[in-house]
C-alpha cells in the first residue's frame, strides 16, 4: 500500500534528482550555447579557418612580392591571435561552468561543517 510517508519520500528524492538535472544538465547546455554564440561572433571577425585555408594566397589579390610577404605575415598573425582568443574564451566559459558546478558542493560543505 502506498502511504503518505512513502509518497513524501518519493517526492523528496525526485526533487533532489530534478535539482541536479536542472543545475548541472540544463546549465551545461545554456552556458555551452552562450559560448558557441560568442565564438561565432568572434569567428565573424577573425575568420581563422578561412585565413588558414587561403594562407599562401595574398590578401586583396595583391600578387606583388610585398603583397605575398605581407599576406602570409598578416594571415599568420590573424590565425595565431584568433586561436589564442578562441582558446581564452573557451577556457573562460569552462571556468564559469566549473564555478557554477562547485556552488552546490560549497553550500553542502558549509552546512556539514558548521
């Protein structure tokens, strides 16, 4: 027979499971979506993949010797700086999620040790 105590116990564990699904699962996708949108906006400016693909083709179709040298130099600078910024932004979002994931553990430890 299903009693009120069993029902309350069932709801208690269900709500705890829902909290963890919401806190860790849904927030992971939310923060991941923000990261993708920020990286897409950065890609519109840096265009790392496009610059890497056309690495040896001069910028603005300037086929003079100076245009070829500057094209390779500027494309390599743009690919390097874009890659560094992409990595920094991805690391920042990873740290944001890591801090978000540790918050409930911090409060649980504060309750246990106080």
